[in-house]
């Protein structure tokens, strides 16, 4: 599958999340990094890049996988099992012919192609591959000095800007925590509805999901820096914001009959979560009647599996439900959803599925969903009617996304 990562606001993070998911599915997988950004500007036009992408189209269709186009036009191609060494050599040869006159490729009598195209065997080189992705995500090759960290919103309440030489210093962390504590909660929170939908019937809302919006943290607290440049700071901010939402859940959301709070695994296992549960009980709420669900991203659950399972088991024992979300739909065929032991699973829609959907993809998706039950799986990110149509073909009736909200006459 060709993954139109360039259409996303944060393709490097999408690639990072995908790389984390591969940790448990390395067998037979390969990856290649193509350094388009190293070429002369005249040699990396749209036509040349599309030609390289075209070379990988047949192998992606036949063997499965994802192609990520980053913001600097570098390409990362993740191939699933079945890609032969001979076929990969042919692809490299074709790419070398396209760019044979570029100094980066031509140096050393054409040996530059081996630097231009770097292959990784996931079974033997996964740790190296993961390190490369993380370094790209964290922006370790770019200077962070002089970046601003602060607030950027209503000038009456958010006119202060903080500028530090080190964006991860203790002083910066303290100031960001203070700013988070003073920021109106509604500026940080986003909501999405999950609908039950069948043909010719108005969609019915079943769950309201509440979460700290990553874009809000980027915009208000890391202007000019962004999560890619300081992943540790961003994760810490998200955790602090999660705790603020937990503190407000009782008073703000008590009247909702069914809602879900998305947070990180760190929040799931934190003292703040225990305090929330105690306060919730003291207030007299019945978790089972309220149907309160806690949701965590699949990449976070995979990376912190022990903590995830600990938090899951604790919260379920207290009567809450657990959801694991953002599992790429393109990876359903290689994922046993039962490993999460979750009550609800969120599968992330990709527009590429609309063009790459085939009978065997449909069967793989149906099989993966059938192992946990279609009533426990919802398709998130639905922005077109096609997403819902394909979701129904693989057996789903629960959907989340802008397209569903446009169908809701109450919104």
C-alpha cells in the first residue's frame, strides 16, 4: 500500500508509530530509505519522485507494505514478506538510472547509490532501523538552540513567550507545567463521536471520546519547535495535560452516559489515575452504569507492554473498559488483535486503502476483526463515504470521523 504520508501534517511521527508496530511483526519484512533530499534541487522534481514511487507500486501491491513520503521528500518503504532480493536489486537499478547524472549518485563510479538507498532487514537490523527513525523523529540532527517555548493564543490571556537555549531543561519543564496549569481546559480538549451506522439509517451516537489535542500542545506550547524536535518534552506535556483532564472528569463530564478518555500508558498507570478512581467512587458514580472507557494508542501500548497490561488489569478490575486505538488498517492482516485484551479496538483508516483494497485484503481484515468480534472494533478517521463503505465490507458497524459527524443532524 502506498501511504500518502506527505498529505499528513506529521508524516515522520506516522512513520515512527508504524516502526514501533513492526517490533512484533519483523519476520520477512524489509525496509529501504531513499535520500531524495541529498540530490540536487533540479533532480528532485515531482516527476522524478513520482517515478521512484512508481517503481515500488507493483511490489507493494503484491507483497504488501507502506510507503512514507516525508516533508523533505525522502522516502521510507516498508515491505512485508515475499519481496525477493532479485526484485529489490532491479528496483535499485532503475532508481540509479533515473538519477545517474546526479553527483550524489555518480560519485565513486556510481557507488553512491548504496548510500542513496539503504536497505534494512527487519529480522536482523530492526534495532538499527528503529534508532534511525527515532533520531529523525526527535530531530537530533538539527539544532534546538534559541527555539521558543510558550503560549500562542488569546493575547489577553496568553501573551507571554518563553525562549530558552535548551528546550529540555528543568527550567523549561517547570515553566511549561505552570503554563499548562493556567491554560483554560477547553483550549486543550478535543472531542470525537463514535457512531453505530448501517445503510439507510441515521447514524446513532454510542460513545463520545475526549482527548488532549496534540495540535493544541504544538500550537500553544511549542511554537517553532514541535513534537518532532523534542519528543520527550511533548510526551511530558501530554501527560501533564492528561492529569488535568482526569481532575476535571468528575465535574465536567459526569452527566455523559457513555464516554471515552484517550490518554497515554503513563497516565493509565499513574497516581493521578488512582486518585481519579477514588474520587469517582467517593462521588457515588457507578463505572459499569456510566460505561467509562480509557483509550490508549496502539504504538504506546506496544512500546510499554508491561505497563499497559498492568494498567489495563487494574482499571478493568475497578469496572472500567479499555480501548486500544490507532491500529493502521493496512496492518490488520498481520495483527492478532486479541493480544491487547481490550474491550474496544480502534482501527485507523487510510485513504490508500480505497485504491489498494482487494479480495485478499478484505479477507485478511475480516479474519482479524472476527477474532475479537466486529462489535468490539470501530473504524476511526473516516473522512469519506468510501471509508465507511469499505468498513462495512470488512464487517464493521462502528465509525468515527468527520464524515460521520456531517451525517449527524444534531451537529
